[in-house]
């Protein structure tokens, strides 16, 4: 896959993943719109390949459906941010923006979860007050973790019993 097809690939993955597009005619139109957008942004410039892809490699690490909703919602928001400064008088820009906005509306929880993750990375773990609070919450966190782990093991055990492979 060339660097010039990454944006279409990511957008296609997002849209197909959420069942937004099952119609190949719509995907073909979207491909045409994205080709025009690539021309607008001069994405065939040689520096596009520098450093590799920015979104597609990140999608590899997110395997569970709910996890993917988080990362994909952030990616959709980033595309919308890019398109905010694009020329909205162009039909292909409006079409892509509309489709991405529709997708964003189907991902209401993803942005909140991403914000929660970002907030966690900003915590100053060297701060004594934060350490005290964290230690105070440790039992509750471990209890949630064990509940999640036990639930997962139970589901896996039940599925293994049902399977007569």
C-alpha cells in the first residue's frame, strides 16, 4: 500500500467498521472525493512518506471492538479538524465532512473515553496528594480489575464448554 492510499484506507476501515457503507457505489464516490482532496493537499509530495503512516499503524494495536471505537473516534475527530480549514465550497470537501460527521455522531462515547485516557497521562504521579488519593482508591481499582478478569475467564470457560470442536 502506498502512502497516497493511507487516508482512503483509514477512512474506509472506519466507515465499513461501523456499517456506514455497505454500498460499493458510495465507496467509489468517496474514493473519488478523497482523490480530489489529495490533490487539494498535494499529498503526492515526497515528504508524505517520511516517517511512515500516522493512523494505520496505530489501528493494529487496538483489537477489541470497544477499543477500536475509542481510537477511531479520535481519528475521525482529527480528520474533521483537518477539514475545518479546507475549502467548504468544494463538493468533495463537504461530502467527506458530512460522512465523517455522521460517523462521529455514531461514536458519542469514544471522545469521552479518549479524554479520560489523556487526563490520566497528565497526572503528576510524583505529587504526594495524588499518590495519597491513588492509594486510597487502590482497593476499588483492584476489585474492578478482578471483576473484569473473572468475568472474562467465565465467558471464555463457558464458550469452551459449548464448543464441541
